C-alpha cells in the first residue's frame, strides 16, 4: 500500500542534510522503491543504513544535480554525479530507485553495490562500486531533505511504495517475431514467477507466497472430488548452487517425517549465499505443493481465478486451473488444485 511522508528541516538553515533516520524501513537486499515528489532539488533517499551508522544516499542536491553520496560513519562524500542527464529543474518527478548487492567474483569476498535512479521511466543515474564486505542484515531505507537557504523547506514524499515483484531483472528483450509468452519465460530465467493472462487480458504475475483465502467451501458445496498424494518428489535437504556460491537448507520437520532426501539444484543467476538459501527454501515449498494435488467439482463462482487460495474440508489449496462446463440449468466448474504450504 502506498503512503506519504512529510519531512520538515530545522527553521535555521545550516546548509546540511536533515535525515529522517527514525523513518527507516527494512527491505530486501535487491529491491525497488517508488515515490512522487513535487520539488526539483534538495531531497534524497537514504539506503543501506547499517548499525555503525554508514549508509548511501541518492537524490538531487541544492543545484538540481543528481548525485550518489556515501557516509562512512563520520563524513558524507559525493561519490558519483549524474553523467546521463543532470538537469532536474523542470521535471514532473515520479521517481524509481533500485538498489542491489551483487557478487560477481568467484570468491566470497568480491561484492558490488549498485544504485540506479529513474525519473518518469528515464534513467537518470547509475552507479556500481566494489565493496569489501556485504551489508549486514536487511537493507534499511530512509529519506532526507537538504536544509539550504534556497531550498523549498518542508518536502513531501508521496505515493511511497515497494512493488510486489521487488526483485528486478537486469535486462529484458523481445526478439522480432518472438511469441510474448516465450519472451516472458526467457527473461524470468532464475526467478520463480507465476504468471497468467487474466479474463481482462492483463498479465497477472506474482511470486509464491502466503496469501489470504479467497473462499471457504463446505462439504455440501462440493459436488465431487478426486485427490492424489505423491511424496516421491519431496526432498528434505537441498544444496542450492548459484553462480559462484552455494547454500544448504534442511527442513527439520520434513526430515523427521520422511527421512533424509537430498538433492542439488543449480541456478547461475543467484549471486550471494543469502539468495541461494532463500531459493532453496522456496524450491522445497514448490516440491511440497505438488505432493498433494486433485480437483473439485462445484457450482460456478466467477470471482475465482487461477492462483487463488481456497479453504476446503481437506485443507487449504491453490487453484492451478479452472474448467467451466455449461449444463442444462446450471454452470459447473472443475478446479484443479495443489496443496497450499505457505502458512
């Protein structure tokens, strides 16, 4: 949900940055932040805030020039200025900022931090730099305004939001004559994204995650059902390989239930141990989903669509596909489902 934040600097200008550090937000290491702001200078976003007080800032200085700043705990330095387009003086500002921690090298000590900023979908500034150590914990964000004599004073960051698909793709292309579905499958390589075309011809895409139940059905609502259980594909110990690193995940509950079942997976798009670990957890959930599948036949509900979670006497499940049959005096739907395992 989008929201607004107003920051008012002290009344006496001191030609310095006033940071709303108390208004920091914890996000994933690789993520996108979007917001609107009416002013054309003296604002910035604080990101990568650490316990030692160090952080990055990206924004527009008092001269309407885009910069990246680095605070090492004692000094705030400009480390990069916009070389793509620097004039921010007459722009309607809808800002997108992306931050990513990437591991390019074949050793665990080579990390890079990447920061990019767009205004109305036009790239304004992009900066990449090697760092000695990765960020500790999750990325913390904040906002700042510059307390300048020529500044606008109080500023409002409005419509602040983090898109649902916060992990972003570096490049997307569509070859001439290529089917759109083929391009989507290719560019999402390495990402677990469930996408379908909805009834209104819009693309619905989301990552597997916990969601609320859309409808509860009783035994009287179900005309017939067919369920199948197959646990042969469920593993309990996963070693997930990335580009240069790997991580292992063991589900203790499943280990006690099924014993030790080991598998190695490979995804060259994973750059850090944390990404490998999170991907291993997700891979295990996807295996559990397919352990219990089936179908329910019931009267048609036009509000349901694939991807919805429903509650039945057999437990919660996710709709994988819907088949609608028209019969004399009735409309019947056949819901093909899989187990819901996201809590």
